[in-house]
């Protein structure tokens, strides 16, 4: 059961919950309705007595205060108001959520704070999103879970903007948690067939159109790359096609394409045993696409969005595809297999071609594609490759607004020579050096010249240890960026009309 979120106009002095107290850079309590000046100064002094001066990143606990109904207080540093950003609010919300969990709080109350250049809706959204993500847990396979968990967030504020921010925060955090749930599922539970079943059920619930291509339909379609990747597993591959169509005029058509390897052993090019258990998470890109499509109907954007997810399990057996094999892709281009562990780009090759066939004006793919990108940017940043600078800038804007870290990387055309094969149109890998760039250049070959962007989320899709923003495991990285990007793209298309 997810976090319940409500708005309240109850004066803070009367709130019976664990209450967050924002402290500014000057060590003074933020302006909060319902707190008398004398009480505010007493709270500020108590915060300073435990070393909290209001710097961003500071947080601590205060016991109940006479005259106030709160069971305890969590003091969080918010920095100077004129320098404060939504990122500071997110950090404060994450710290408050962490402390609330440590003390066993079940209800947390957060007053709206002032952020220069941001509306109350944006502040409320940041508080709701971050608190929900920080309190997320994947415990469905654990028995005997005891203790109190945060179950309710009360946003202390009023007005249409606050309500709007709460609704948007719930929508986006629900989408991220949906992606996390899918990615955290073990591969013995979530195989390509089950993933397609979840997509179908989701479409029925939200009003999306949905088509699922099984092995027979993939053969009829000519999707030789998807079929090859899934050949070594008894769990057959699937191609999932979801469509969000708005009411009224359509301003454009975008396709979001996701890689969903529900388990990646590397195939015959077998991965090392160490860490292979994390390869259930090699479908994080596909999970992100499904999560975005699930949220879109509530946004009612005037653009058509196609979600295309290629799902397969990459295992070695007597039927598995081999290094040296030559595959004919859906586009008609042939690919020589150098490594069966470079399977994600093969899935995406057919998925991108399929998206082109749907008439998409813009293609955006997202995948845990290369370890090289994680080496280059670390575990918290994803690489962005874009054939169109304006599209790339719009994605970076979206990422910056929602607080996800992305960095633009180059598409150097001369590296394309490294993908040439003696016996086919392309090789599926050009070796170690520049591997993330070469993988992106490989994908570009299947975009038919359409504007296209590729997000390599191999680093941030999975966290080895708990962070302020969630537990160890799947992060749902990319969901919030893609949701915001589709909004911005729709706004741009509307302005161009």
C-alpha cells in the first residue's frame, strides 16, 4: 500500500503528528501559519542547541514542546530563502523521511516553504515525490515484517496550487514506484510473457491501446533480432506496443522505446558469476517506458505517445544465438554478432524500427545499455546521446527540473567505421574503447533519420546501497525526466502551431 497524501489547513500548533520544521540559513524558523512568534523563537533556539544552523543537508530531532500538539519535530536545514532551490527542498524531504522512518513515525506533516522562482505547486510536488520515494520499500517477498512505517504525509497548506502539486507529486512518485517494483521483481516471477501481461492489464485500467507480439507474430513481423536474443530461453520474447491517444487534435507523435531483458546472463558470451543476480534489473528501461505510459492519461497531453518495449531473456542453451551469427533485423539490415552480451542494442534495433513504422515524429529510447557509460559517469548519472540538439537540450532541461542527473555525450561519426562488418551491414559491438558511443551509433542506424535520443541508464538504474531517495535496488531513474520531457515537447509543439 502506497503513501497516503493529504492537504490540511490545520494550524501547525494543533497538528498531532511528527512535524517538519524548516530552518533558514540564519537559524530562524521559516514563516509558518499558526506558530506564535514566541513559540517560533523557542523552537529555533532548541534547533540551534543541537547544532542545527539551517544549512542545507542538516537535520535533527526535537522532542515534544509544551503548547504544541506534535509528537516530535524533525528540523531540516533549508538554507537562505533567496538562494533556495527545489533540489534543496527534495534533500530536506529525503532527510525528513529518513528520520521519520528511524523513529517509527506513521504520520509526517510538512509545511509549504518559500522557494525563490518556484510556485507552491512545485514545492508541494517536490515534497510529496521525495517523501514517497524515500519511504518506498520492496518487501512483498519478506514474511513477518514488523514495525511502523510512514503511511501518511500531510502537506500543510491551502489553495488550488498546493492541491495541484500534491496530485502531480502522487502521479509521478506512483509511476517511479511502479517502475521500481517491476525492476525489483525476480526473473523467475517476471519473464517477458508476464511483463506483457502486466502491460495489457495496465492498458485496460488506464484506457491505453495495447498490442503484444508473441514469437509467432514476431516471426511474421520479421523481428529477427528480438527473436535471436530470446532463442536460448524457454521463456519466449515479446514486443509490447502501448499507445496513448488524446482526445481532440494531436500535435505530434513521439515514441518511447525501452529495453527489457528480464534476465541477462550474457548468453553464450557468459557474464562473470559475481553480481549476476542484479541482471534481473536489465529491464529497467522497459519498466520506465511502461511507467510513463501508465501515467500519461492523467496528464491529458495533446500528443500521441507510443510505448514500445522489446522483452527477452538472454540465456545460453543449445538453441541460443552465437558469436559469429548473422541476424536479419526488422529493418532488413543484417548484423554480425560479435558478443551475445551486447544483446540490448539488438532488441532496441527492432523496437526502434517498429516505432518508425508507427509514424513517430520523434524517437527516444532508454536502456541499461553499457557498463562503459557507468564507468564514464558513475552510478548516479546517465548518458544522453541525441541526433537533434534541440531534443537533447529539452531532455536535459527536463532532467534538471526534476532533479535527475544526465550528461550529454557525443555521437562522433568517424566511430561509425568501427561498426563495419566484413560479412554483414553492421557488427553489434566495436569493442571496449568508446563502447557507449559505439552502442549509440549502432542504434542510430535504425532510426531512419528521425529525430532521436538515447538514454543510457546503466549507472543510475540500480543502487547498490540505500540512499536518501530510496533503498538499495531499482531506482526508477528516467521516469520523471521522460514524463516532464513529453510535457515540454507537447508545449513546444503547441507553441509552433
